C-alpha cells in the first residue's frame, strides 16, 4: 500500500516537473554558482540528506561562501562563513529576514505565531514575545528561582537512580518544558504526568517529521499530497491535538484573568485581546495565541534539552574538565543557590558552556530564510522567493574561527590568563532580526541547570562503556542515545 502511493506520487511528480521545467530560466542570470544540477532531481543525489550541513560545508570549499544548490526543483542559496552570514542577516536584513512560503504551514498554522510568520503579524508577535519574555522570563528573580527549583526536582529524580546507569532523559526534557509551562501558565507538571508526556511527545514527533522528505514533497505538491496518506497527515493531526489542548487550558485561564495582576505570557496576551482596539482584534486573537504558544514549545524545548544532554555527555567524557567546573562552583557558589550573578566570577564554567554549544552545533543549518525581494548580494543576483540557508555549522566547525574545531576545547573561550574570551563568530542563536527570540532565557536556563546539576552530581560513563560523541543522524545535531551514571557528590 505504502509502496503503491510512493510510486504513484513519483509518477505524478515527474509529470509535473516536466511541465514546470519548461518555464524560462532568464531570471537566474548571475545567480550564485554551484554544482551542476541533474534534470528533475537537481543536486539531491550529492547532498547527504542525513547530514546536509556537512555536504554544504564541503561544497563551500569549492564554490565559495555563497553558492547555489538545487534540491529537486527548488533553487536555494547557501551562505557559509561568518562574514557572509553576518553581511546577509545583519547588513542586508531588509532582504533576508523573512521565512519561505510553506504550503504545509499555510494550511495548518496560516502563518500565525512567530517562528514561521512574516510581515506585520510576525513583527507584532515578535515584539510581544520579546517584551513578555523579558517581563516574565529574564532579569527577573522569579524565573531564576523557578529554574533552580526545577533543577532541584530533576536532581532528586536523577539521585533516585542511585548511581546506576540510566538512558531515559524524559525527566530532563520535562524539566525544560516546565520552564516554558511556568512562563506561559505559572504551572508545573510532575515528570510522570500524562499531560506533559503527551505534549512533549506531540512536539518532538512533529519536529522529527518536519525534517523528513515527506514535508519537502508536500510543499512541492500540496494539492496532490492532500489526497494521499503519509506522515504529513500525522503532522496536521498532532498540531490539531496540541492546539485543542491549548484552547481548553486557556479558555479556563480567560475566566480567571485579572488584568491588574498579570502572571504570565498568556495573561499578557489575553489582556491585549481585551483592550478591544484595532491592534488587539487584528493580532491578539486566539489563533495567533495558540500558534505562538506552540512555537514557544517547539523552539524552546528540544533546543535547550538537547544542549543539556550534550553537556552531560561531554562532562562524563572529560572528567578533568568536569572537575574544574565543580571546583569553580565550590569556590564561587559553595552550597548556596546558583544565580546568574555568579556567572561573571566563573570564567571557566562560562567558557565550558559556550564550548558545549559550539561543539554541539545543534542547529547547523538554523531555520530557513528567504529573499523577500530581488537583491544583488556580493555581486550575485538573487531573485525574490529564493530560500536562503545560512550554515552555522560552517562557522562553528571551521578552524578559521575555532582553533580545534573538532575537539571539545573550552580554551576556545579563554585567554592565556584564564579570563573569559568572547568570540564574535560564536552564533548558536543566529544573527539579525530573526535571531532566537529566547536567547536570554536559554542562556539563563543553561547556566542555572548546568551549575545546579554539577553542584550536586558527577556524571560518569557506565563501567566499561565508551561514550560516543558522534551526533545522531538528522539535520539537527543531537547526541546518540547513551547511558550515564549520576553520582551524588559528598
Ligand atoms: C540552547 C537553546 C536554543 C538555541 C540554540 C536556539 C537557537 C535558535 C535558532 C538558531 C533560531 C533561528 C534563527 C534564524 O532564523 O536565523 C531560533 C529561533 C527562535 N527561537 Fe531559539 N534557541 C534556543 C532556545 C530557545 C528558547 C528557550 C526559546 C523560547 C521559549 C526560543 C524561541 C525562539 C523563537 C520564538 C524563534 C523564532 C524567531 C523568529 O522567527 O523571529 N529559543 N532559535
Ligand atoms: C522514559 O520514562 C517515561 C516516564 O518518566 C516513560 O513514559 C517512557 O516510556 C520512558 N521511555 C523509555 C524509552 O523507556
Ligand atoms: C575567534 O577565534 C578565531 C580563531 O581563534 C580568531 O581568528 C578570530 O579572530 C576570533 N574572533 C574574535 C572576534 O575574537
Ligand atoms: C484575525 C487574524 O487572523 N488576525 C491576525 C493574526 O495573524 C495574521 C497573520 O498570519 C494576521 O494577518 C491577522 O490579521
């Protein structure tokens, strides 16, 4: 059955491609150079789809820091290296800050929310997100306390394994998810609560599916794919279930809303909604709320928990580095509660966290951008609508920027006296108008979870086990599944 559908779709696709490929290519004069595309398939056979960023980084050595690849019929422009990426996302922000049009999202989330929105709606939602995350999530004591409390729950859970190996990181994911839940709803779920397990399952299944070839197929031929079975249907179903959950939960919140005592992001949104002016009816409606909340879960959960999984794996792999971090914690924090205030006295720990993010390289191709207008960039002509792929991997894993790109080497961020050394080319949150809207929250979480964990636990490889630092397959970089022991200190 599956096979028949696949074959059928291929036949239909080939037919359509034939029709479309007769369109004239005149506007692609002076397009960035790139490998010669095959008819129909483009360069798809030469791009390793299980690690596209690696192939693209390789190609940049041949074609330069700006080049083109054809994935099927879609012509894309790839940007590599710090200078070129910064030039595009910062100096040419007015051309390169939109997201590509995406039939899958047009159908499901209608370009609401923030991550895949464009234009005025994106502007309003981004402004709202940044300011409410600032009010409820950053620089405020409350969220710091919340994170440390959550870390304490996580530590208790890890201690319950009594130093025996474990490989189930659901509690770590739930701890990170609880921080978002706290910002949105002032609530926390137990790690075993079926609601949070289901929410996490929906979000991570969708993130996984969104990286699959089916999505590319859907986006190329939406009206055909709408009639065919396949994982795209699961994406729609998951989104619907997720949104229903949010609607049910938030309707309850609406009843309890006190505009004079706004407790969280949802309260702030509902307050805007009730102002009843033009902006509130145009943007602050329930649909934008449910998609925005979904975006914050989607963008904030896996990224942060994957980084913390890298942190745990790397500390167990390099016990001497872990020991140095613990010594610094003992010296600066002692047995007190970790606070962001401590960070500036903890150069080594700060460097280690930066190096975890650089080495982990979790968003090697970031999120796609698009040329929102025709533009001549660095001598090349890029037509409106061309997808733009900034390859962060080409910075974080290049020895032009980092002396030992393939090693875990905290000295990348330390000077010879052991002071913290900033490096401008470290950009795990990307750059420009579209850069991560949760950057400060993420940094707060990484520092407080990391120091809390190492204050009380030492991570070790299970006896006789060799820890593997090769990332799992996929267009994001996460550690392969691993078992670890968490040994209580003292
Ligand atoms: C270690 C953790 C994280 C990393 C490495 C990370 C990285 C990124 C990257 C690379 C982008 C895409 C930037 C671009 O398009 O060029 C992004 C976008 C985004 N991130 Fe994060 N992120 C993290 C955590 C978070 C958290 C905790 C939140 C908030 C709850 C968040 C919210 C967002 C949002 C809303 C966007 C979309 C921004 C837009 O399209 O305007 N992220 N993030
Ligand atoms: C991990 O633990 C959670 C509950 O904490 C459980 O629901 C899940 O099935 C476990 N996963 C695996 C692979 O055992
Ligand atoms: C970042 O590090 C690389 C290599 O160590 C160096 O060439 C580059 O100048 C550094 N950048 C900054 C801004 O320090
Ligand atoms: C009612 C409505 O749809 N409001 C806004 C939410 O987001 C979209 C953009 O996707 C705006 O165009 C709408 O005005």
